[in-house]
C-alpha cells in the first residue's frame, strides 16, 4: 500500500506538472496581439544565425546558436516564439524539482509553479532575447548548489559549473549571481566548500566554456567593454533606483508573500539552516545591481529559487494549523487575482489604439517611460514591435528599382532597421548598419553604385549625400503612428560619382578606432 501511494502521488504530480507546462505554452502563444510584429532586438539575434562566431558586439554567442536552429526549422515566427516559451516552461520544471529536493510536497510545487507561471516571465518569454534562457540558467546554478549541499556529491559542482559557463556565453549578467554567492558562502558555515578541491576543478571547467568567447573578445579589442560603456551612458544613466526596487515587487506580485516567506525561512527555519547563505546572496546581488544602476529586469533570474524556498515553508506552516486547507486555496487564488490586472497591461495583448485610450493605466505603472527617461504613447517594447514590415516592403520596392542600374547598398541607422529588412525582405536584401554587430557584416565583394539610406533623423542627409550621386530623392518613410520608428526616412541615391566601397570602409575604420 505504501509503494502504491508513492506511485499514485508521483503519477498525479507528473500530470499536474504537465498541465502547468501546457498552460505556459498556451498563455505564451496568446500573449501577443496580431497587430504586433517581432521586436527590434529579435531581428538582430535572428540575423546572427547568418554570421556565426564566438562573440558579438552586443551579446555572447549562445543566442546565435539558437537562432541558427530557428533558421534550420524555417525561421518562422512560431519558432522564434517557441524557444523563449520553452525556457520559461523549463524554469517551472526546475523549480518543481528544486522543491522536491528541499523536501516540499505537491502543494508547495503547485504554489510555486502558479507564482512563476503568472508573473513577469509571461512577458519576458514572449521575446527571443538572452533573458529567458538567463532566468533558467540562474535557477539551474542555484539548483545545482542545493543538490550539492544536500548530497555532497561533487558531480553537482561540475554540473553547476557547466550551467554557469553556458550562462556566461548566453549573457554576462550571470556573473552577478557568482559575485553574490561567494561572499554569502564566506559569511556562513558553508564556507567549507572552499576547501573542496573539486570546486576549483569545476571552476576550470567553466573557464573551458568561457575561454573561446574571451579569446574572441581579446582579438576584437574587448568590444564588451565598449558596449557596457555605451549602455551605461545612453540607457543606465536614466535608471531610477527606486523604480528598480518597485519593479521587483511587480515582477512577481502574486508571489510577494511567498518570496518574503522564503527570506524569513532562510533566516529562522532550522530545516533551511544549511541554505542560509542564499539570504545573504540575495542581498549582495541586489546591492551590486543597485550600485551599477542595472535595469530592473536584470534581477528576474534570482527570484524562482526564493519562491521555491517560500513555497516549501508556507506549505509546512499551513499543514500545522487548523485553517491551513482554506489558506492554501487563498494563496493560490491570491496569485491568480494579483496577476489578472497585470495581464491586461504588461503584455502586448492590447492593440495600440486601446493603449492610447487607456494612457493613465499604463502611465501609473511606469510602462510608458522609455530609455530616454520620458513618457511616450506606447510602452517602448510595444512600439519596438511596429513598423518593421512596412519598412521592409518599401525598401524592397526601391531596391528592385535601383538594382536595375547596378549593385545597391542598403545602409541603416540602427540594427533594428537592418535586421527587420533582412528578415522580411523577399528580395534577399542584406542590409547593414554602422550600429551593433552589423558593422562587421558589410560585403565588399560587390562594387556598389547605388545607395538606399535609412535614417531616423533625416536632417540634411539629402543635401550632404546628393553631391556624390547623379540622382537623389526621398523615396518614402515609415508612417505607422504607433511605431518607435515613425518618421524614419528612406533615401534613394543612384549613380555614384565616387567609390562607395572605399568611403564606407573608411567610415568603418574610423568607428572601430573609437572603440
């Protein structure tokens, strides 16, 4: 009978976990209004599949590997959205197993999974960016550490090292997790881990993963440093630390009590005594994020683990009190009810016109504030998902016309424009830009006589460039009123009087010299 009950419980647990995974995919694929296209970062990441390398100016290489797989599968929007959803679903699975490792019961697993399913991850997992995999890998690193402390099997140090190495090759932010864990371990009895020789062998294993990217960085004069400096000057300078902290509450609003219960349990619960350093790890990591004025979403990966701790503690506590069964339902309902209003505004499931007619609701949540520190009519990410097909179609028409008289270079102001044109173009255009990774992707095997110039701020572009071409005109522009790129102008230049290739190569050398 005992073994029968165990098998029945395991079967029930597996069915419920499967339902959570199914719900995750259903919610992800219904989270985006059909009016929206891909987001500008997604176009860049997809284009990296055409230029595989051990590093890029913008991100490490893992995203390009996934993009290459998407390309093999047909490069459709379905697959673009599938992988972030998959990483979100796997995060639920890891937390489910983490709770099992912590000795939690089925209710704890359901409580934690509900909190993670109905959270900011639903928004994060709509975008093909490194962030979805980053959250999964942070959780896997923490899970490996928990497994090691419970079993003292050194294989978990090596497994954790592999996850960290992959995490580094996905997004450098995972270093913050390590910088939080190391001093936290030193403050507790778990400092004895530093006497374990296998810890250092595991660190060497991580280095093996990281080394190819570091060599690439060295050979390209560490563009990562230039990128971080540029990010700090243009974007992080507008980060408000209070807004950062406020966002931490909103990210997992339905699980706030669960998270704080996790903090409390790590502080006083004897069952979690060996894991107490996790409390200090959270504090150290958050202090670092605040010091560096990090973007609020950089910290999302830290929370699934603390939801697991909190869920186990709450479940244990409710099992010991009379109204426990009722309160168990209350916690689940609270997670659902807290998310319902967020679902209506945090996801791009409402049309631009709907958002325009409900400005106060979005403004009060700070969603209309862009990286420039100003409020706009749509959330920045939503505005970044509009106007791209229009740009590609208009560029295609002009490219067809100009290519009758010679090779045509399509030069854009930013990576979003170049990536979108390359993704949607039916003419096989390979647009480039002096921005981000495109600066390394110019094809000078052709001699260009024509130029299509995509400019965000037209200013006196026609006057400056027309002197070196026989024919010049403003061909078109993006007119979508809700697009971040609204007003971007498409210039047409035909019949070069100079060597375009040499002029462009000179500009590239000048830009790279400034790195």
